[in-house]
């Protein structure tokens, strides 16, 4: 049960790290000159999406596995 929760969190964290790496890549910034505008707001929104998803998945797993 705990192993499943840990695996889900690891996969979500890996997705978050990959998203940041892609967003910060040099080629991504060169192709779209407007990309660097309002990055703080974009990163904050993306971070909240990941946090909400992780919490929701952990809650569903805990509920399901403790029934």
C-alpha cells in the first residue's frame, strides 16, 4: 500500500522535473520570444496543478487501500 503511494509520488515528481527541464531549455526559449513573458505566473499555475494532482492521487490511494 505504501509502496504504491510512493511510486505515484515519484512518477509525479519526475514529470514535474521533466516539465521544468523542458521549459528552461535553451531551444525552447529561442524559438518563442514571448515565452519569457509572465513566467512567474505560468510556473506558479503549473506548480499548483502538480500539487493538487499529487494530493488528490495520494488521497484516493489511501482511501482505496484502507477500505
